[in-house]
C-alpha cells in the first residue's frame, strides 16, 4: 500500500487478483470442462483434460480422486462402471 497512488488502486488490484485466481482454480477448470462436454464423460477424461489446462500454472496435477471430489462438490454424482467412474449429470 505504501507505493500505491491511492486506496482505490489497491482495491482494484486485489479484485483483479482474486478474479484471476478464481478462474485458474481446479474447481473452476473442472466446472468449465463439464459445461463444455456433452453426453457421458468419465472422471478419467475430465482429469486428463484438467491436467492439460493446469500445465504451466504452477499448480499440482489433479488425481482421479480429487476430480471426483470436485465433481461431487458441484452437485453431480459419480457411478462405477466396468471401465471406471462416469459422471451423472443433474
């Protein structure tokens, strides 16, 4: 704050920082992938796509378990199939 020209500049900076952090969060990325996908999608496919988007962001890769947890926190259910877990849409 000592180098900021005024209080409003600090508030703008913090708002922009919070917005960019939220957009890059794993939860937001998984939510975007689910919104873009059509039909059945597996947890493994979402994990693979999310990890591709996270490359270079400095965040750790997601595991299948972490993605399943995020999917359930978004209100979706997962169902075990022969080839892995499938995300059931609400």
